[in-house]
C-alpha cells in the first residue's frame, strides 16, 4: 500500500491535532456530531484532489481565534470557487459525489461553528474551522 499523504502537526505546535480532536469531543457528543467524519472528509478531499507526495497539517488557529485548520501543500482551490465547494453535489472530479465537503459544512455549521476555505501557506488548500463564532463583532 502506497502512502499518499503525511498528516502532521508542525514542530512548533506538536499537539495541534490532539487539541483539535479534544475541542471537538469536549464540545460535542459522538451521537450528535461525528467528529471523525469531519477529519476523514477533509483528509480524503486533500488526497483525492492532489498528487503524491502530499503533506496535510492540522494546526490550531492563532490570531486570537478559537478552532483549528487543516491545510495541505497540494494545488489549492481557486479563489473564485471557495464558496461553491461546500454546495451539495459540487465536484470537480469525474467520479466524485459532491458530498464530502457538503457533509463537513453541514456537521460544522450544525454545531454553531463556521468553516471556510482559503489558500494555504504552502500554496495548497486550507480549511479553517472556527469553534467560537458567537463573540464576533
């Protein structure tokens, strides 16, 4: 079996993945909010839409926001397509279902959080999940 992606946390914050999981589990129940599905779909999206080698990072948000982001060093998502990727049925692949990111968005927003797609520091895609959105100005 070929390894298609390395999933890592940067050296400066080696516990980011554990913190992201802990945040999701602490603030939800597995019956109401299947945590694994959010990560599985975001990881699968990175692997399915990029060629190996690929690195996927899980990092807690900085700049005073609560939450985490998952970023890859792949091809990225065009800026003009970053809203529609969460639409039901949206796919750029011949064999895609258009459900993965739709499900992620549905699960995250059902919990009162927000998800957005941006460009990553390494040129790939970055999905930010903000877990405290009610305190915004």
